[in-house]
């Protein structure tokens, strides 16, 4: 698979706290240059770029060149998969908590 065709699982991409912080930073402005993102971390530009590449492979960020500068912006639509997954388990736990509540009420009677 070529570099441009690679895709990464959204859950894998958001598993790292650095990548989640990068995504949070990208919600604050429409586009953010790499040097501004890098300045917020105690790691080098290469390390931040690697994290951004993983987010890009998961289609969570989009980049564009402006002269010699690369700017990044968030693409939150793949997070719908995460929201759907969480919603399923939220419903699962709600149903089970209601059942437990019902059992406890029946036991009290």
C-alpha cells in the first residue's frame, strides 16, 4: 500500500494523549502551522510531525502547503465512529443499571 493510500484506525489514532492534545489545539483555530503546534510540546518537530501523520492517516487532520509552511486543520467527521461506539456502550450500561436498580427494588420489597 502506498503512503497516500494508508489508512489508520481512528481508535488507534486517538489513543495517544499527544495526538488528542493536537486535535484539541486544532479546534481552537481553523488552521494551525506546524511550528505553532510544535511550540506547545516538549518534543521536536519530527516527533510532532509523526503524530500528525498518524492523525492524517486516520483522516482526522488535513494539511496544506502555504509556501514553505504546512498548515493543519481538524477533520472531526471520523470521530462519529467513536461517538457511535461510545453511545452503544452507554446504552448497554444504562440498561444494565436499570435492571440492577429494578432487582434491588424487588429485593427491598
